[in-house]
C-alpha cells in the first residue's frame, strides 16, 4: 500500500524499505533511483540477500545494493581495502594517522593529522583519493542487533554530485565502525565509477550464476 499524499509537498522524499519486509517493488524502485537495470531473476536474488540481512536486523542502504550485486555476481567485493592503520595520540598534540590501502591491487600509503582520530583518517584519505564525497552527517549508535558486547553502528551520510547516500558499518569500536563505513563508501564510489566506464547495465554484463 502506498500513501497517496506526495511527500514532496512536505519537503520530504518517498523511501522504499530495504529490510526484512522489502518486496520486489522496493528492489525495483531503489535500482531505478540508482540507474541500475537488472533482470527479474536478478531482482529476486538481490531481494533474497536483503531479506537475509534483514533477519539479522541489518537495514540495507541504496549504496549497499551495488556492493551486494558485486557479491552476488562474483565481482570483486572489495576493490578498495584498508590494509593497515596506525594512530598516534599525544597530550596537547593533534591525533596523527598512517594508512596503508589497496585499490584494485595497487598499494597506497597516506598520513595526516586532524582535530580527532576520524578527522585525521578522512584527511589522510583525501591526500590519495580524488573527488572524495562531502561528509554531511555522522552518527554513532548501538547496533540494532547489539548485545552485551556493546556493538556500535556508524551511519554516515555523504554527498556526491549533489546527491545524498548513506553507508553503515558495525564494530565493537566506534572509530573502527566509522572507518569501515567510510571504506564501504569508497567501494561504492569505485564501483559506480567502473559502471560508468563500462557504460553498461548489470543486466548486460552480470550473468546469473548457474544453480
């Protein structure tokens, strides 16, 4: 059921659920917003993965759709990886970080300092990454499926080409969760770039695995 009231009248945007209760219509609508065309069979495979994550209380974002499609169709799931990191904290001095990253098997190193550890992390990434999206919102909370282990969930909203998108990650440490959410953003941006370079749709170059 869809409410007939247009959310644009209230300065809002209609969103289609990507959780446990999602359906094919939600998958199709979100793919259309991303400019991705996939077959009905591929839609069903993507929906099954979304529901599987929903059973674990994980809400999938639009950015996750592309990452999930890469996983489903046997592409490189993580073309961008955070290989190693080292933070230095000293009283009276700004935090410093040294990063080692891998981008399509190319090794990159970066160093920077910032007003905080995550700020230093973002500043370091900007020294080696062109066209970094603008960070619009940063939230840390308790994961929906958190237990006494106190898992934290980082939810970060980014802006690229005047469009907003969100990435999430869960980890015992809030800084690690935020860094992982940022790496998901970089993978999303890298895969989008590859899609634009190929000038093809998922329906054209992604074959459905044989069962």
